[in-house]
């Protein structure tokens, strides 16, 4: 949350006093939620940071100031917030602000609340503690004070709650039983997939040793990867994340933990992997297997292409941040610049990016036109087209292989001719294309991992 408000007067505490009166006395009447001050906490704390001493006469350009800073704080206890002591403190000299010396004013207080929306979902309610900080930032001394509001939420267990009705407790118990069933199912899946991977690695080792002893040459890397089923690895990762996320979810349901973010990331990512894993069953059909085979074939070339294009992208990112940062809000920091350029590559918000460039400097305005036109032309018309061409080329290759047959590797040829003692012993040299040999008799072979 970021706002700006003008501060062009000195020794005026009307705005600050009105703000504190609103914050102290009218919280319950203006709040839409079930909020209240923490009666066991320190209450409301106000600190101001300013230069120690100084005098300033803008009319004749006189300035005498000590740049060493000092910080003063004043406290409002929870019992004092609605009494006369609060008014006396508000009328104290603490709030006599000299804005040319003032650096910032920071207000910090703790609020507590109870979330009742979980009752509609037949769950026990949660109690929250909000650590709020309001900062009046005058570091720029530009005649404007920026106001920042920051709130950190801490979910806590309610100390004394009474929710009548057994439906909530029964519903919580049923959910915990279901989570336990999910954990047991994922654990069984994890054990079976891990066992399959271990057995596959053992078989790979035996095959490599046999090939080295029998035919005096090493097995290429692609053939070694054939022993490891990537879908099993995906299932293992998904099961681990599901088990950890379900345990956290059970603890959250029991109101013992409040790690909502970690739990949601684990369960959400595991759900994504599960649905991606469903594609493996479509791979048994030749028509639906095109997507997986195309992604598998184009991935190495796409990664190499992205590394080269990424260098150009980083160059434009740093250039836009350095040159256009003071003149455009979308180029104020590196993260925003990267997001803006990625949006431009996808054809989003182009006109607004052009139009929002401030024309305070003609040279920068002309540079911004050259910068944006060159970036859009380079990435949309050339780099993006080449990116699509790489994937299209892989797709055409896969379609051709499905019609004429896939290349036969050493592993597949060994499996096909495992009963034949004459296994082409004349091929003893290692070559880069050892994984790409094919024979005319195997044109109808289709590999599905």
C-alpha cells in the first residue's frame, strides 16, 4: 500500500493528531472485521526520527543542521487508548514536528481478530494477530510525505473458545481420517516406485557391465536413461510432497500449526504433478503420444536456444532499468522491467508502455522509441518465430518417425536380437551417433516410454 500526501507546512500537528484520534478511538466503529487491540501487548508505539538540531531559512538560502539523527518514542498502553491520558499525550510537545528535520514517523501496534468464516465450512475458527506498522517517510524532503502500511499476520490458537454443535468436531475428524488414508496410499505408491527405480538402476549397471565385457564398448547416455522411467520419478516427487503437505494439513486442522503457505505450495504442486502424470496413460495411443515425444525431442534444442536468447533479454532488461527507470514506472526495478518486457513479447500492453514514457527529456524519449521498437521487432518477429520453428521441426520429425519407424538404439537392437549370438561384433568403436542407428527391418517399431 503506497500513498502520497502533501506536507508543505511546519509546526502543524493537526493532521497527525486527527490521524491518531481516528486510530485510537474509532477502531471498533470503522472496522469491518472482528478486530481489537491486544490487551496483553505494549499497545500503540509512535517513534519519530529526525536530525538533532538545525535552522533553515529558505528565503535567503540559509541552512544550519546537524545531520546526526535522534529517535524519540512515545507509548500508549491499551488501557490508556480511550482515556484522557491519550489526549494529554497527543497534546504534548512530541507531536510538534519540524518537517525540515523530520526523517520519518513510525506507528506500530498489534491487533487481534477472530476469523468466523471457517465456521461456514464446518471448521473450528482461527485467531489472528496482526503486527501493523504505518510509516510516514520524509527522507526525500521533497514536500511530499510517502505513507506506507505494512501488516504481518500471525495465525494463533484461540485461548478460550466455545463452539456449540458437534457437527464441527465430527467434520474435522472425518477430514483427518481421509488425510490419513491419503498419506497411506501415497506412502505405498512411494515405496513401489522407489523399488522400481532401484531395480532399474541395478539392471542398468548389469547391462553396462555386460556390454563392456561382451562387445568392448560403452553404452551411450541415451540408452542408460532408457532404464529409468521419468514418470516414476515424477510420482515419487509428487508422493513426497503430498505426504508432507497432508501432515501439515492435519496439524493445521488440529490447530497445532499455522503453516498455510508451505502446506498450500506442497499440495498444489503435487496436484499439478499428478495431473501431468495422467498423460503417461495417453501415451499408449499413437495419436496422443505426439505431444510427449515432441516435447522430449525438442527440449534440448529449446534449452540451448533459450540460453542464447536469454543473454539478449538480460541486456535489454539492464539497459531499460538504467536508462528508462527515472522516466517510466514499469522500469523502476529489475523485476518490473523483466515482467514488462515479457508482456511485450506476448503482445500485451504495448501502447500503454509507449504512451507512459515521460517527455521531460527529448533524448531519453527518442532512445525509448528506439529501445522498444528494436526489442519488439527482434523478439516477436525473429526470436519467437525461431522458437516456434524449433518445436515445429521436432513435431515434423516425430510424425515422420511414426510413419517410417523410429531410429533403433543399441539397447533396442540388443533386446530384439538377444537370442542371436551374432550381434554385429564388428561395431566396436564409440561414436556420437551410437544412439541413432536404425535398420530397414525395424521400420514398424514405435518406442513408447
